[in-house]
């Protein structure tokens, strides 16, 4: 019984992380129709920045603030100076550009930090355990899940309660019309892309102490995040939330129940969803 | 076939046959590698350049062909080279039909994403299924003897293997070229331009796309066969995402606008890789930079650049083709 609880909580923690990564990805995709292959590379960059900051100062909260800001700036520059240039050539080129960026970032990380895992240690109360139903469970994993919940609530509040949210939702539907109504859509794109980058950088900082920091971490989470988007439905935040929980738990219980098949399980789920509903669980348009 | 293209085929054939006389051993080895990757890229270009389908999963066919070759050589004693080819190409064809009918339900970025996910699935299976694929250790093989009907050809020397690869791959590439000029190949191009119109004209566009996807998969599988035979070794890197993105790099550098672009891309990529990796361990960074610069400034690739340079040197101006058409 306690095993089941532990794996359930593990699943929640991974779901929290997955949501932080895939929500930014799906938001950018919904708005700009750009599948950002560099998204996970930015997440990795966040993790490595955090490693360096922790190494220098030992302040986890500091890196939790600085890294997203740094990634926001990087994201804004990428959108403004690179993506916008190739926008006229069509989606294929935008996709190829983000792919090239991911490639360069991964290689640059290997160059600068080395092609081996780096352990990130945190001290203080985050490193402790908490008692749940008589079970000592690491606080840090709960901390991740809480952040996932907080971010999803904040995003829902922005999207459905503010004027900005109204504009964003309108731009997802028809950005030319929004542009015609006098709203600066290019600037909106830059903002959304930078926000997505900041979110993935944030996720990277949080992932550091849980998973180790290594050059393959981007590709690993990228595929999982893509599966989340496919299963949840392209561009749907609610879908990303549900699918993150689904995939997180599936990953976790997969390791417990079918250790040999655990890697294949999520692809199996994805294939089933595709056969039944190609647009994903909550996707409307194809 | 026009007179000009027949002439260039003959010229390439003669040069290819004579090259082993002048090249050194390691250069010939590199040339063989180039030819193999050229076939891989040509198959990928039919998917990307002709049909407009961006795939991040072409390595699943390449790797499958490579692994099937190694596994069948190891498990079937005295396996004939031709049977080995048949098994590998047959398997990749069947897998192509199965995967294609699942993935081609989606288009554009969705399709790209799914190919990536499926390639990861293949990679995961290859890594985990240690007893068959050798996992991270890989599989080592010996090249089989080729029965030419009248004589047995041993392909364990660099030169003999080069000739085998050059002739078989050459024939297959010519066949690919022919394929793009058939009604089927032209249908695919028209579908890319305006799918609805093709549907109204009565074409079954999803069937055409499935046939094309399967065809390119089988060709990539064939390239995988030669990959295994060339290195006499195969590991999970053959089916990895890196291998899938390598072919994208090659094709894009060469240019997707022409048939021969990817072949040029294979030459440039393999030579550049060999050259860069001699002077720096960080060559992937430079490859990435070259790629981004090309996406930004030369979206048509090298072949497009050469064509426009040729136009300029020939004294033609842009739009000259249209004018010629009017005069004719």
C-alpha cells in the first residue's frame, strides 16, 4: 500500500514538472503555430544556469528568480531577431530554426559544462522529508507539484480574468483579426515566446535537484512534453494539465508494474489516443 | 530521359568507376560513406522536398534496415547478400505501411512531432531489447559473400565494397530520379501545391502519400543495410534521433529544391565533418551554426545558390526563364 502511495506521489511530482514544460510549449504553439523544438533546450539552459548560480552562491531561491528572467530575455531575443526573420518563409523554416537552435544549445552546453551529469544539491528544509500517512516523503517532490498547481492556477487566472487573457485567447483563434483591431500582435508574440522560455527555464531550475543536470536532459523531456501535447490536444492548456497528470502517473506506475516496458508505455498511450482521436483529448482543430 | 541528364549519368558513372584508381584508401572509405548517406538523403528529400512532409523520424527506417541486416547475418548462417537485402527492405516496407497509416492522419507540425515520438519509441526499444540488438554495445558482423550468378564476389576489401555500393546505390538513386518523373511522383508534387484541387480531380491523396512514405522508408532501409555492411558494426546510434536529424541537416544544406541537392549535401556534410572533427572536438557547434545561418540566409540550400550563380554567370537575369518561355 505504501508503495502505491509513494509511486503516486512520484507521479504527481513528475506531472508538475511536465506541466511546467509543456504549458509553455502548447501556449507558443497555440498562439504562433510554431512548434518550438528549442523549448526543452531552454529548459536545460535554465538547469545549467541554476547549477552555476548554486555553485557560486548556494542560494536556491536566487536562481529560481534569476534564471527565468535570463531565459525571458533570451526568449525575447530569439523571437525578435531570429524567428521573426524567417516567419515569411513559412512554418517549416520556423521549425527548422528552433531545431537548429536546440542543436547548438545542446552542443554549447556540452562544451561549456562538460558532457557528464552534474549533481545539484540543495540544503535547508527543502532537502528534508515530510510525514504523509505515516510515511516519510521528500519535501522537494511535493514542492515541485505545488509549483505546477500554482502556475496552472496563475495561467488560468490570467487567461480568463484579465484583459490580456481576452486578447491572448482571441489571438489564438484569429491573430489577423486581433491585429486589425489595433493590438500589436508581433509584440504579443515576442511576449508569449519569452514567457514560454521563462517558464521552461523555471522548470529547468526546479528539475535540477530532482533529476541530474546533463546534456541529454533536454531531449528526454522534449519527447515527453511532445507526447503530453499530442495526448492533451494541440494548443490546449487544460489538455496539457490532464495529459501531464496522466503521463506522470503512467511513467511512475510503469516503473513499478512493468519495469521493462516502462519506456514504451507512454508511446502506447499516445498511439491509442491517436487512433481514437487524432486531435488529442481536448483538441478541437487539427 | 533527356539527352543532357543521360549524359550526366554516364559521366558520373565513368568518374565513379575510375575514382578508386586515384583515391587513397581512407578517401575511398569516405567516398563510400558519402554514397550511403547520399542515398539516405535522397530518400529523405523525396519526403521533404517533393511531398513537403517534414519528418524527424527517418532514422527509424535507416536504423531498422541497419539492425535487420546485422541480426539476420548473425542468426542465419551462410546468408546470401541478396536475401539479406530482401529481408531488410521487405521489413522496412511493411513497417512503413504500418507507421505511415498511423502518422499520416496528421499534417504539418503535428506530423513532424509524431515522427519524432515514434523515432524515440524505436530508439527506446532498440536500447532496451539488449538480447537482440546488443543495446549500447552494438553488434559486430562480417560482410557476406555476394553471389553474382557467374562468380562469388568477396567484398571485404575497401575497393570491392566501394564498387558494390556505388553500382547498387547508383542504380537505386537513378530509380528514385525516375520515380520523381513518373505520374506518381508528379502527383505528389501537385498534392504539395494544392491538395484540395487534386482531391477534386479524383486522386486518392492519402493513398498516394502512404505509398510515397513507404517508398522513402524502404529506400532509407536500403541505405541502412549498406551502413551496417560498411562499418561492419551497428549500434543504437543508427536509429537515434541524431541520425534522424543528420539527414535533415544533409538535405537542407544541399537544398531541397533539386533532386541532386541532397547528394551534394552528403559530400559537403561528410567532408566538412571529417575536416572539422580533425581541428576541433566541437564540430557539432559549427555544423549547427552553419545550419542556422543557412536557414536565415540561404533557405534554398547550396543547390539553389549554385543555380542562381550559374544564371548570373551565364548573363541571365532573374525571371529570364519566364521570358524564354514567352519567346519559344
